[in-house]
C-alpha cells in the first residue's frame, strides 16, 4: 500500500523530500522501499524504523528488520541552507516476531548471567553432603523500609558473596536451592502496592528471572549436581483482587522458575541443574535429599507461625505431599526459626522458617512489635538424613546502612 498521503499527514519519516515510501505487508512480515534519511542507520537498529511501522498501522514491537536484507543507496543533494548533504535511501524486509523469537530474546540476558558465574568450579574432592540453600520472600518490586529494587540488588549480591565463601570453605558434592515462594511482590495483595512498588508487574517478572538465574548458577557452579524446587505462594499467585484464579500451579513464581529452567537447559554447562515442581493441584512438595525427605510450603495457608507444627502433623490425614517430610521449609513469616517437631525412626523432624530477602517486613514489625533480619538460610544434610552446619547469612552492616 502507498504511504504518500500518510507521510504528508503524519509525523515525518524522512528528513528531506525523497522518493515515495511504500510498504507491502503480508501475514508474516513485509517490505518497505523509499525511506530517506540524512543519517546512516546501523544494521540492527530496530528503533530507526519505528515511524515506518507507525505509518503502516503496525506495532513496532511485533516486527523486526531482517538485518541481512537491509539495502541503501547514498547520494549528494543540495541543501536549502547552502552546501550539500548526503542522503540515504533504505529498503528492507521485515518479519513478524514469533513466540520462539521472543523466547530467545528473553533468554539472552539470563544466559549472560549464567556464563558469568560459570568461571567458578566445584571442588575436586567435596564432602559427601548436600548443601541446602533457602531463598525466600524476595518480593521483587516492593519498596519498604530497607529501600527499593536497587537496595534489593545490593543485598542479594552481598548475601551471595558470603554464601560463595561458605561453599568454598565447606565444599559439598551436591546442592538444593529451595524457594518457598513470594519471589515477586505482585499488585493484588493489598491496595498499597499500587503506590509503593517501584516495578510494574512485567518488570517484576523480568527482574525475578535475572535474580533467580544468578542465585541458581552461583550455587550450581560450586556443585556437581543441583536441584531447584519451589512452591506456590500468596504474593506470586494469579489474582483478581483478593481472589486467587486458576489452579495452585498458576503462579508467577513458578512461571519464573520454568523460564530459568528452560534457559539453563539450553546450556551444556548447566545440564546438571534440575527442577522439582508441585503437581498442578498441590501447594507443597517433598524431595528426597540423601537420608532426609525435605518438604516445602509457603505458609500462607496455615495462619500464624505457631500453627505450623500442628498443620504439618495433620497432613498425614489427607495424604498430603509433606506428610513424610523429615525436614520442613516454610517462607511467608519473614523471620528465621528452627524448631523440632516429632521424630521419625528416632531422628527428630525439624521445621525451618526461612528469613526474608525483601526490602523490609514492615507489616510483621507493625503487627508484632518485632523486626525481622533479612538473609539466606543454608545447612547440610548427610546420608543418615541429619542436618548440620546451619548458617544464617545476613547482610553486611554497610549494605543495610546504605539502604
């Protein structure tokens, strides 16, 4: 279709008079001829052709120039203000961006993060132990008393630096990265989120994929095998207002994990990383870790934290996923806690409530009168199923002062 009239009516696509711009559009893309500029365009500069798409009634976000088809001619032309000016006339084919294209584009920054962490190596002679790393309640996008997203980035970088020192000093053969939920803040939990978040919902998800990739590959690079596990949660749930939509697995945190899983599965260096997810209708899961059975649930289903031991005990009546767990990991409550709860074959069951990584558990502080310290929890499990080497990694003083 000819765009001569549209060029006259709409924003200019050329800097000076030139050949008539024409754009032919098909279902999968098209071709344009006659775009004139007074500046050379670098191949790959997709934004340079935004006006072409706009004048053709197309959304520039849905198309891309196929770079190896970009053609141009140049000539000298007298300028109205005297002298001459070099003009460039372009023609190119463009294609509709497919979902597969978007997947590759989304994965590129994740793979860059993974490659940066691959310079680390697992120990040659590690101990026959599994390291468990619990990362909970990042609530990415939230602004609180400890700052916003920039402060969260600094805090997580500091925590991962300390974790890496521990992994080097006490090498283990394999690892588990456990995420009990609330990876993102969301927008449908409380009205205040409309005014306190510093990231949009899509931006939260992009940020979550990057942070998760950094955490998983930091741990995986130090071990011969790594299992990553997560569960649904309240902040990451698919919601309409207070109402949760769909099945428990329709969860943005799970979706972020699936995206990172797909990205790392394409890199041979990280084929030793696997994922465990709950079934579509479950909100908890268990995984076998040497001699232990590690269960995980977010905790929002239970109510107050003191109710967790009773809830755990009651899971056997409904044959729920965590009924056989010897170690239970929970998030949601934003403070660290370790508590025995019964025993299996003479070995105590233990409940670990994970600290938060977020920017301030102000609701917990205002409700309880106590503050919670952010951090990452790590411990080891041996072949007998006993845990040991418990460490609560908290931010360096300078990090929290800066926030």
